């Protein structure tokens, strides 16, 4: 199994500012992902964090708004840039090993933009 | 349209009772199906993972079933406890690389004493 530490756990931010969320896994993993979860809704994949290269973004998400880094196999960051109230959500980091194995999640970052 | 549909959206049960949650999916080609439990304010935690060839898997009081022909899965909770109050999310992955997960909206279970 893998333990994922995500921080901050929550934050209240002013619109127009940026917040960087950190994700640390306690073991080397093959894949890392960032999700967004609106209250009462399912998780939406933002991007796959690729080690040593640019992240792969899903439709509707762009690098300028959500820059992602993954400098090694156990660490990744997601930045929410130029925030607006619409960015208020829970952001979750996830990590996986090989095919058909468990996907582990961090505890999430609850972001409120005011 | 979401490729993973869960029902009911929410339910309330008395402590000690059993309940069954449903998941229907259209994801193709199917790779595996996972059930997660998400407590309020926490990240999802894996309960079970089933591949095409598995039709039932248990994890304590949680038993998941899978019918890959009808593309249906269920999660049965036996002898519910107050700590079972959570959202239960069905997650289906497709393709040979399995990396893309499709999430259901979840079923919110409330267990009352």
C-alpha cells in the first residue's frame, strides 16, 4: 500500500492569488494524478503528473491555470493560478502502481476562494 | 452522460441492518472495477478491486459483486455500523493501460443508531 500526504488540508484564498498544493507518497509509484471534486459530485481528473516532463491535461483543464510539477517518483505539486470563486473545490492527489492495482488518494485540499 | 451510474443517491439505514448499493457502467473495454469509501473531509479509501474474471470479492463486512456481462456491480454492507456512514464510490477503468478511471457520483450512506 501507499500513504499519501497532501498539504495544505484546507485554505481560504483571495481571488487573483495562487495556491500550490503538495503531494508526497511514501513509496515510489508509477503514476500520479490530480483530481477535483465539487461538493456532492464525482471526482474529475485534472491531469496526469508525469515525472520529468509536462503533465497530461484533460479536456477543460490547461497548464496555465493548473501548472503541475513532478520532479521525482514520490512528489508532485498542483498550483491553482489566478483563483476565482469558481475554483473553490476539493483537490485530491492520487497515486498508483501497475495495471489493475489499487489507486490511493490523499486526504484532499479543501480550497475556498473569496 | 456519465459512464458510471450509481443508485440510490443516498440512503439511511439503522445500525445493524444490511444494505446494497448499485453501480451500472458503460465503460468499454472494461479493465477493472473498484469500490471506494469516502468519509466526509477525507480522500477515498479502497474497499475492493475486481477484474473481468472475478464476480465477488469481500473485505470484512463489505462484499462486492460484478456481472461483466450486464455491466453491473453491487456493494453489500452487512451488519452496518455507525462508522459505515460515508459516501461509497464506484470506479471503473477501461483499456489495457487502466490509468483512466471513471467515477460514479457516489451513494451517501447514513447509519443511524
